[in-house]
C-alpha cells in the first residue's frame, strides 16, 4: 500500500474505533504508530503483541484496534483494486457512487476473516464488520 492508502486505512479504522469501541480512541494513535512500523508482528502471535506494546496478555487480547487496523488495510486494498481508491481521501475524483451488494459482501467477509484470524469472537467480529460497512456508507 502506498502512503495515501495507508492514510485511508487509518482514517477508516479510526471511524470504526469511534463507533465500535470508543474506549480505545485514546490509544488509537499509539497503536496505529506501532502497527504502521510492523503490521505483521502486531497482528500475529499475541505474546509478540504483548512485548511490542508493553501491555499484559489480558489487555492486548482485549484490544480491537490492531485487528481493526489490519481489516481496514485489507478493505482499502480491495477497494483500490475495484475502483474506489479515493474513498477516504480528500480528493475523491471519479469513483463509482456505491459499492454493489457483492462488493459489500466481500468487504464484510474480509473483515470477518481478519477478526477470525485474530481470535475475535463472532459477536465482536460482526460489530466490527457492521462498523466498516457503516463507515463506507457514510463516506462512499
């Protein structure tokens, strides 16, 4: 992802965090910076996440922000591939008006998959997926 896509993913993730887990807003900047430096390590083994953040196992496992950042990055990558490159950018020139039902279903599956890989329970995964779709509908 280029710098603009990274910024778009962070904007999307921040919207989702605001809607789904507003209690993590204060940590968003710190977690986002750490994620940007090493996204693979950040969403990998929970023990590695603990070391990177300096949080204990319980605190790191409870945070949705790293998962939301990873899901948002995948969603922005998919959207860029399907012609929605400027969705969360200031200059949103020449993009289709709405995502199709199939595209929305694919976005939802991307999010649910990322959440599942991170061990997020089904209920919280659905909340994150709904948050992504809600953010896309507001900004699309």
